[in-house]
C-alpha cells in the first residue's frame, strides 16, 4: 500500500511538471504562442492534412487528447482515440498497415506520440493540431457529450 502511494505521488509530480512545460492557454489579450518544435515527427499544415485525409483507406487519424478536449475542441470526422499516456498499453489496437496522423490541440503531444510510435515501427505521416488546422481554415467535427443516464 505504501509503495502504491509513493508511486501515485511520483506520477502526480511528473504530471504537474509536464503540464508546467506546456504553453499557457490563449486569452483575448494574449494569443497562443507555440513552444518550439522539438520532435522528429513532421508538424503537418492544413494542405498536408487535407491531402492525407483524401486517402481514407490509407491513413489513420490517432487523436491523443483527453475525452473532454475532444468534446470541447472537436476532431477530424473519423479517428481512433487513445490518450497520449495510454498509447503504450494499446499498441496492438493501432493498425500498422496505414500511415498515421497523430492529433492533439497544437500538435505537441501528437509530435511526442509520433516519435514514440516511429521508434516502435509505425508509419507516421506527421502530427497535427486540430486548433491549428481550424486556424488555417480547416473544419473539424464537433462532438457532443452523451446525455446523462437517468436510472
């Protein structure tokens, strides 16, 4: 029990440190400024994403965000959702016969996951930010949360 509590504390500290490295959210007074791109995975722009999405049988969109982000920010019309922290647990569910576009809000988590998957032999087309895609004129699908159960 004590080791589980220590592990939980270490994970919480690691998560807090990881969040501290992310860019601050945009406000009307201060727009979003992306941190430098540090990933080997290519950061895709709208034209590159559209070209890949035009080949649906050859590409997989892997959205690595939390469910609440998918609901509030939207995503591409068809995607596989595996949170960034869970990718290692679900490698067997990710197709190896397609090029993969990893997706997050501004592509940084997507870039990190793209690097991780490339190291494991997956074909990564690049990383996309759904908010960046919208800023460049692209349209994402909005997802609505299911209604609460009434039992």
